[in-house]
C-alpha cells in the first residue's frame, strides 16, 4: 500500500547515462522517425539545413541552461530559472507553458508511436484498412493512448523504472540507427550498391528552410528536459552540462545525416505522401524488407522513449510549480513508497492521452515548439538578468562560454523562429500563454518566491 505526504524531496537516482538517454531518447525519436517525410517533403535535402539551424539554436540555449542548472538543480528546470531571474509572473507563464509544451510534445510522440504500431500490425496482417474493426485513425489513437497510460503508471512506481526503460530503449535504438545509416550512406555515396542521389539540394527553394526549422524544432526539446528533472540527477554539477550539451551534439549529427539521406533518396512529393513513416520506405530502398522491419521496430522504440522522457519531465515541471504554490500544492505530493509525484504524473498522463485523440501531428509538434521557444528565449534573458544582479546564492559550477554573446544570440534566435510557424500553432500557443497569465492573476499573484 502506498503512502503520500503533502510535499517532499525527490530521490536522486539518475546518473550521467540516464540523463543522456533522457535527452537523446527524447530528441532522436521525432527527428529521425517522424519528421523525415514531413520535413523533406517540404524542403527536400535542404531539410538537413533546417535541422542544423535547430541544432545551433539548441546549443545557444543549452549552454546558458547548463550554467543556470548547476546553480539551481531543481525540478521545474526552465520555470525555476525564469522565476528566480525575472519574477513570479513570468515564471508562472513559462512554467505553465512548459508543462503544456511537454504535454503537447508527449502527445505528438504517442501519435507517432501509434502510426508505427499500426503499420506493424498491418504488415503482419493482424489489421486491415477501413474493413478492420477499428479504422486506421482510431487504431493509431487507441495504441497511443494505451502507451501513454502505461508509461504514466510506470513512472508512478519509481523514476528508476523510467531510467532503466530509457537506457535499454535508447541503447538498442542507437545500434539500429548506426547500422542503418552506415549501410545507406555508403550505398548512396557509391562505396557499394547501385543507389544514386536524386534531385537537387533545395528543389522548393530556400524559403521553406526556416518554416521547416520551426516545424522540426520539437526534435530538440530533450536537452531542456534534462534540466527539468535536475532534482532527480546524481552529481548535477558534472552531469547536467555534460548531458545537455552532449545530447544536442549527438542527435544533431544523426539528424543532418538522416535528412540528407532521405531527401536524396525520394523526391519531396513522394516523401510527403509517405508521411510520418517515410523513413521506413528509405530503409527498404537500401536494406530491403529486413531494413524496413528494423526501422519499424526502431520507430516504436524511438517514439516510446520520447514519450517516456517527456511525461516524466512534464510531471517534474508541474511539481516545481506546485512547490512554489503557483498551482495547487497537491501536485507536489510525493509518494513515500516510490518517491514520485503521483498526482502530477496523473494530471500530465491524463491530459496527454486526451490530446492523442486529436491525431494532428504537425499542430501538436508546432505548439510544443512555440511554447518551448518562448521558454528558451526567456531562459537566456534570465541568465543575463541574474548575472547582472549577482545574488549571493548564485554559484554555478559551469560557466556559459562566450557570455554575453551566447545568451543574447540564444534569446534572439529562439524568438525569431516563431513567426515562421503555422498560424494555427501560434494561435493555440498564444492561447495557452494567455490562460497561464490569467491563472497567475487569479490564483498565484500573492506568491512570494524563495531563492
């Protein structure tokens, strides 16, 4: 029987490997297994440039975030940094936005999982098209909801369960990707095989590169999720910066190579038709049926790991808000037996599975990107403000190189990417931001934060 208290400390159970797999496992999923068809369908091989732009922005934010995280290794990550640097009102707005940004991202990953799982079932002859008992769209939603509920329950029973799952999944996933990319790239370069590059680098021109970068930026949310679970991480002074910067560099390389390969294998119209599972067709072109099966399995693992890490991180962001009384204190209740914030996990998991039913992949991704870009820009501004104030308690073990140029560029580039998003995504993200501000005025305007 589990017991709960009103609040409490989280157990530090996540090491460097676990922190890296939270970042890598979150980012590697969408970037390689969901976005190639959507991104290269828009921009062709130039989509690789979109991912490179995303990586540069992510690094410009990861370095300031690393400094802040070593000075304030608290649950809530970006919320905690902004609230301590710029006050409760901006902290509340970005904190609530962070929770819902992660929820939208989790739903996006779960829809991707449903797409892959449905295709595997169809390939195995276990389900058909609309003649099956459950239509394709409904089947995707059911599979995504089932996984979301399962991951939420797993997280309740201990963070070490989430870490163990993440380590195993990401290790197997990276192994599959290394083999796939090694064989495919050497094939298209003429080292062996007969496959040749097709088309030009930017068949739709370069105007689509920035809009595609805005779409795919969801792929780089993982590094900040490491900071969100800082209170669970062992030796945060060392492990936080290594995990955040290392995860961005590693997955950025994977993304650029994968998008070049995808864009030079099929034309944009064909990739757009393939949609979320286009990478499966790429694998089959180079490795046959065996490659397609391996990538289908990889897609399941990738979207599973992304959703797993995002649900964990969203619950910790909500825990951080509750610990400051920005939201009801029940969300900071820690289960005495398992050391996890089970009420926060229940809210995050429930909201996520509700969004999965929408099935709007691109909108879910862009709303998550919008909310995170606002957060990332303000994190960089928070570092500038805190450094200027120089409070006695601020003693980071990692110092952002290139200060103040790096945080200034990080803030400007984060905000500058937002106008390239779809209007619907900007509208939904703006509504979430306004609701967060209204919540602060109605519930938390008298809150006094403690350093």
